[in-house]
């Protein structure tokens, strides 16, 4: 099994990655909406 220190580092990395994915998804949606709006 992983040591507690490794688990703590993994949890911090996982939390930051989930946060980046949430904001990245919103940014991609807005960018796609902008491109569609400019094309039409």
C-alpha cells in the first residue's frame, strides 16, 4: 500500500487536477460558443 505521505500528495494533486478540469471545461464551452457565434 501507499505510505500516508504519498497518499497526502496524491490527494493534493487529485484535488488540483479536478479543479483545473472544471475550469477548463467551462473555458472550452465558452470558447466553442464564441467560435460558433462568430461563424454564424
